[in-house]
C-alpha cells in the first residue's frame, strides 16, 4: 500500500492536469466547481467533453501499461513493446479495414473485433519469424518485430490509398494512425472501464506464470508450468489488451515500454505488484501527454502519438545503449 500511494497521487495529479489543460485552460477553482455540480456553461463543457476524454486517456494508458508488462514478461526482453513488436500495427490494420470497408456490421464491434484479430495475428507472425516456439532469440524477436511493424505500416498506407474514395474521410483513419484519444459517451466510457478491469484481472492470473517463465523454461517446467501453452495464452491476452487500447486511442507508441520499466524499478520484478503499478503509471503518462497534446499548439491539437514518441524514443535508445554496453 505504501508503494501504491505515490502512484495513485501521481495519477491524480495527471488527471487534474489533463482536466485543466487545453485551448482554454481551466483553473483549479473552475474544475472544483464543475465537480461540485455547478451548472454554468463552462462547467458543463468540462463535465461533458473534457473529463470523459481525460478518463478515457487514463484507461487507454492503463491498457498499454498492462500489455507492455505482459509482453516483456513473456518474451523475457525488457525492450519488448506492443508498438515495436507489431501488435499495435496489426490492430491498426484491422481498425483501418473496419473504418474503410462497408462490412454491414455495427461500427463499435467491428472495430474492436478486427483490431483484436490484427493484433493477435501480427504478434504470432513475429513469434513465428523470430522462432520463439523453439529456443527464444530476443535479438531476433526485436528485429522481426521492427521489420513486421514497418511492413504493416506500409500495408496500412496502401489500404488507405486503395480503399479511399469521395465518400470516405481519411482524416478518421489518420487520427488512428497518429494516435489520439476520442471523447467517448458514457456508454463507451463504461465499456472501456469494464475492459480495463477485465484486463487487470486476466493479467494478475498470469502473474505467477510470468514469474516462473522469467526463471527459464526448464525451471518453469519443473515448477509445473507448461511454457508453450502458457505463452500462447499470455500472447492472446496481451494482444487483446493492445487491441482494446488501439481501438480507443489509435497508435500510441512507447507507453508499453516505459510504464513496465518504471513499475519494475518501483515495485520489483514480481508481476503481482508490477502489473497494477504498470497500469497506474501508463494511465498517468498517457493522461499527462494527452493534456500536453491539447495545449501545446492552441487552437490546433498535436497527435498524441507524436508526443509519446518524442518522450519514448530517447527512453528506448537509452535502454538499448545500456543493453549493448552490458
């Protein structure tokens, strides 16, 4: 509890910053009035438009933090990240098809379902290329993920060119590509909250297996874990979590890399404590970055994915340099 309290305070600060940040900054007094039930127009705009988006940003960040922690635990690679391993790119392919192809299905379920299939398929493609079903090769895994992510990005661009016409607004797809939190209605926010709760519950059920897998396959098998079967389940869960994050927030890079590292530094390597900490840290980072994206160039809005890449890129290079020196 002592370790959780600072993370909760950081998340609360990020939520407050996100609620105040924007083209028109809201003072702490105005924010307090809105939360207290003030009926003025400014308070109503905060409650109806800004606060739901801030909460959605936090929930998307929690999903990305959980997804990154699962992938790093499964692959036993601290450089593993959904964006670099192709899961985010695969989910974006599914989202592009759902947005551009008239499938005759409800928009929400089609987007979520195709995002999940894309994320899952891309992740297994990386596993097949890197040969993880045999002896794991973490360097090959990272290289395969980067290559497949690049190919998926090219395929997504081709689909945007091939499927677009006068009746399709590519701005919607571009917003997914560059990352950006959409303001949900109450039903969408409730659904996203339920997905985060389910993702956290499933992740915690994987905690012991992830700890054992970190000891090596032979040791994990000696403790009663089936490594191959566990990897399949964990990848399925991780891909589903990433798909939910992409469906609501588009391609938001490096959160799945940064949040697990900070959580591991704060709580230690045991996944029972590290997974919730990674979710809290991811929520705080995305919430703060979304506030910056809305406030840095008013009245325009900078894509969220650009903000996270500016912070996450140097973080990744620092980790890579430390690994190469080691």
